[in-house]
C-alpha cells in the first residue's frame, strides 16, 4: 500500500497531517477543532458568505475565510485570537441586525425556557416564540460559542408575511440570514433551480420567479432546503414547534423500489422529521417528497386502525387480538385450497411474505397467493419482471453517454435516478426524453419528445432500430421535424455511443399499448447494445418473488444463483386467475381494487388504513407500517436492504408476520413459532443461503409465461399515476400529496 | 413575439454566459422582460426560469411589467431626497395605486425611481416621459398628472 500524500499544517500550535485539497475549515473539523461557520455545508461547494469562519494565517494578509482557503504545506493557522474573537462578534452582530433575537439575548431567557412547558387547560403561549426552530437553531449554537451576550444594533424586522400557501413547508423570511445554503442545495445538489436570490441589497429575498408559488415554479418538495437552513426560516409543517427531537433512527424508505436511506427523528414516539443521508452510496441523500415529507402524516394518520375489528349486524366492533385470531382460524379451518384467495401487496417486507406463503402452502395447501401487480399487468407481468431483472445499478447512469427516458418523470419520486440523469446530461451525455407531458428532465435534454401516447412506439422504433425504418413511420418523422430536433446529430450520437441506456418510467404501465412496448424493450435488451433501468413502483417486487409470494414459485426458486435456471417457465393459466369464481375466503394484505375481489363468504383485510374497495371486510386486522417494524426488502438494484424499527407500533397494531404466524399457530401447532426476526431468518436461511446478509447483488431468473398473449386484458395500473404504499395512495392520507396531485390533474 | 425572440437568439451563442446580453436585447426590443420571454430564454440557455429571474431582478435595468403610455421617474438622489423626493414617490404610489416599478392597470403610467437626474439645483425633480419638472410639490404633481392621458 502506498502511503497517502499529506500536507503538514499547524492549527493553534497543533501539528497536523491532513489530506491535500481540503479547505482549512474541513481540515480543522476533521481534527475536532471548532471554527464557527453558518454558510458552509459539508456537501456543498465553498461559498464564503457569512464571514464567521475567518482565521489568521501566517503570510496571508488580513483574515481569510477558512471555508474558501485550501490548506498548503507548512501553513500556520490560528483560529482563536482576541482580534478574531472581536471581529467575529462584530460580524455576528451585523448578521443579527436583521434577525429577531429575543431567543438569543434576553435577561429572562432561562426562566422563559423553564416556563414554556406550563400545563394549562387551554393552549397558551408563554414567552415569545416566533421561531418554529427554537432549540434546533444553528444561530443559537453559534451565538453561544462566540460568546455574544448582547447586540448593540437595533433589530430591523423586515415584516414579510409568512408564506404558508405551499404544501409541506412554511417559509418565514423574517428569520432568514441570506446564507444561500437553500439556493445552493437546490441548484448544485438537486439540480432543480427553484430557488434564487431576488432583488438586491436590503430588499434581497429568496424564492422562485415572478412571485410564483413553489408549486407553480417547479419545486419538487424534496425538502433539501429545509434540512440545510441554519435558522427557522424554513420549517416542516408537520414538524414545527416540536423543539429538539429526542431520538433518531435509520431505516429504509418503502415507498418505491429504490429504497433510500432515511434518518427518522422522533419526539415522544412520534416521527417529527425524516432526513436524507448524503453519505448513503445508493441514493446519495437525494430523497424525494415521499420519503422526506409523507411519512409523518401517513404513519400518524388519524384513520389508522387501532385494534382488530369484527363486522356485526350493527357495524364494526373492536375486539381483542385473541378473539380476532380465533375468528380467523375458525374461518380458515377446513377450507379447500381452491376456495381461498390471498391477495398481497408487493410492498410487504420479505419476512412477511415468507410467513404468508408458508401459511398458504403449509396450512391451506393452496398456491393461490397473488401479488396485486400480477392481476393488473396480467400477461405483461412476465415481460415487466424480465426487464426488472435486467435493471442496472443506479451508478451506471453517470457513466452513460446516451440516455433515453420513456414515460419517466422524477419530479415527485425516483429522484436518485432523475438527478443522476440530470448530472450526466450536464456533463455532456445525450439525453432524449419521451413523454406525453412536460417532465422535469426536458430542460436539460438534448431532444425531448412531448407526444401523444399513440406515437410513442414510432419514436422508440426510430431511436432503437437506429436506421432504415424511418420512412415507414411518417407520424414520428413529423414529430421529429416539428420538435426542431437535429436528427443528424441525434443519429450520429446514437451510432457513435456504445453505452446506451433506457430509463423506463412508471408511466409505461398505463400505456394502452403496454404489451407491444414492453415486448419491444425486452427484445432490444436481449439483443444487446442497450442497458435498462426500470423505475418500478413495486417496492419489494423482487423480494415478493424470491420469498415465494407468487403462485408455483417457492422461496429461493427465482434465484439464478441457487437453481442455475436462466428462465423459469410458468403457465399462463396460472396468471389468468378466474376472478369471477366465488370463494369461501379472501385474505387481503394491503389493498386491492373491487374488480379483483370476487364474491366470497368471508373477507379478511389486513392493513393499517381503511381500504379503497367497497366490499365490507368481515374481519379487520391492523398491521404495522415500515417505521414500526424490522425486516428486509430487495430493491431495484437487487440488493437486500434493512428496514429498522424506529418507533413503537401504533396502538395495538402488529407486524404482518406476527399476525399470519399467530393464525398459523392456532391451526397447526408448532409450525409458526416465530418470536422475532432472527427466528424467521433462521428458517429462510435454510432455503436461501446467506439470507439476509448477502452483500452482493442477487441474480434472478427470467420468467417465461407460456401460452397465448391474445387473451391479455388491459387494466390501468394505479401505481403509474399516484404514489401508493400498501395499496393506499399517499394523496389519500397526506394532505400535501393531495395538493400536488390536484395540481398535476389541472 | 416568439418569432422575434428567436431572431434575438440567432445573434447570440447558446451559452449560459450570454444570459445578460440576451436579457438586455429583450428589454431593448420589448421594453420589459415578460414571463413568456423568460420561459423562452430558459429553454434556449437551459437555465431555469427562477434562476433567470434571480439574475435579472438583481439589475435595476430590467423591468418585468409592460411600460405604461407615460413613464414617471421620481428622483431620489441625495438632494432630491433631502427636499422631499420620497414624499413625492409615496404620494404617487398612493394616487396611482401601484408599487414603485409597476404599471397601472389602465396602462396609463408606470412608476420608477432614479438615483440622480443631474439637476440637483432644481430638486426635488420628477421626470415624466422626456420632460423634467423641477421644484415639485405634492399638489403641483397631482395637477400635473391630469394633463397626461
């Protein structure tokens, strides 16, 4: 191993060896030397706006800002001298001349904090609280560190109205210190460009163009600006006024198949904020509105089931778990295998799926365990699955020279893919977008096709088939001409590049010609030359099949590494379930639309929130949501990701595996003695080697659906239009998502 | 409009550093930078509309609403300020019911401030179109406005 190159510097008489290329501030931070700063942020380029991080360096005139000065060999740096202290205090005073300071300098400060928590009969504000970020504020820390106890300048209150009209976060620019962090994170990290300094001098504010709302201006509500704000200017609607969080925990987002890492902050067992981790290699902290802002409202929804419920002639009755499990066991006892239908969401955890399939196969002896996408996609399921197994890891995007997005939009989801595409386009990759509406990638695209869905196939054909076939597709030719697209450049770029990538968005699932398009892509990928990334909304699709949550596929059977099978053949009859046949028992985990629920004698519904179907379930079993339970999922990159429990479950709700196992244990004693995750993993390990500690990407077999395709019926997929978790649309539960959905439909 | 703005684009390279020259040309030709123009420029230069607005609102030379039939400029240079220029501006804002930098809804006047018109001896000074009015008072100004249609 070669020794890493270092430069030696001296900070405050301490000799240090640091990596070259660091700034003084970074070098100091790495060695636990505190230099106050407000505008610097770890993952943003240097800026040098707040002037608080000034230091003295031998041989450099004046007081350079440490966040913009790179270290050099032999540098002698002082961070704490009387002169620096005086200067910093003066700078901070000027900074605070436009920032309300009652929480900073007040003779009654201590008492105020003690009495703010007074219990009254009615809501009462004690002390002055006009900052929602109290006790989480970086300015409070800095004032303390710099030792400022009073300010000699009068505070100028700018008197801006607080902006509350956008979903998810409020803005009070009276508290803003114009450090520019929010603008830089919006432009440099999210590559979104919604925020900008407006006007100048004393009138400077931050926001989008022409007094537009953030929603109108193309804000993605990723909340990155809110994370980095050092003051209370930007605050999350659902996390305001909470003060400091008391716990935080990491978990994996379950809202789509990327599986971003989330840091959930909690106070009194409630989730108050959900933050990204910029060091996470998978998502790089580029989480979307779903993971950032939807969790609090979804998990703490007032509509959540608190106890099991039984339908009686006079309505639903709350019952105990004992009774609920007894009723379920009694109803299931003795039913014949083909009289049962188990409909499951693909957003359950691996362990839940394992227990569910074991229950179906070992207790009832039935193969009728059906993930809902199988019914929606019908015969296209196999094609879609095959494309998903070919899906590349996200880092491929950054090394690709030609990217073709089809029906993909990353405004309100799939940001880690979208931002990587934007980055590649900025670095010079040729980006072609195809959609029937404007998308957030169009601005940076070299060619963007906004065409009706019926013309998609032609455009795809021209791009993928590359040459010769253009004459046939006159419609597409017209579009190319109208769009003022430089066809020669496009063709040249196509023939020149070897690494070509298709990014398939969720809109393809609702395309009337879905079968034809998916087949075309499958053919292209098999032929070679193109790679693919499928942005699929089914969080744990891979895990569902791997753990046997699919008819006639046993746990581990779909793993190529385990069976050696490249292609697994399933019969189409299996896929074409008779949805009109009357059943004795239907068990739904998640949600299903009415058209999938045939007549039945008894309906069990296991989910956290009320269902969207009209039929009244006979028994309701309340289950946990992902921040309340441990487990694993397999994401679109084919990696096993850990989901960890962050808060205690709501009321009496239980994990899905626990519910299913408890019913199973009543029917066949000794078969379902699962106490915790480890015991389930122990059993899965016997079928899938190394589970769940497999670090490498898994490899899956393709599916060959034998039989004719002519019978395929087209069912629109709800996941293509709205974000859905366990069958329930986020917009039904989360108020801000409803606002966004309304704006999309306008 | 879209045709003429395309003509402007032809003169400038498709590079982000051409933003200000393009904005200046737009301002010269249309008298203001409209939201539609910003949208067009955004597509051409691949910069978001918000960023373009951020840059252009920094400079006093760009305006974002169509100019009125007559433009009123109130001088707020040192001399005019001392002799009551700010009061004149305040009165105009009240009378015309617009903010400094805007245009009245009937497009009769647009109102703006300038730093100095170079005739401090005549302060406070108001310029309407090309005429300079010296030693203005609130009452004189109110009378004067009536003569402009």
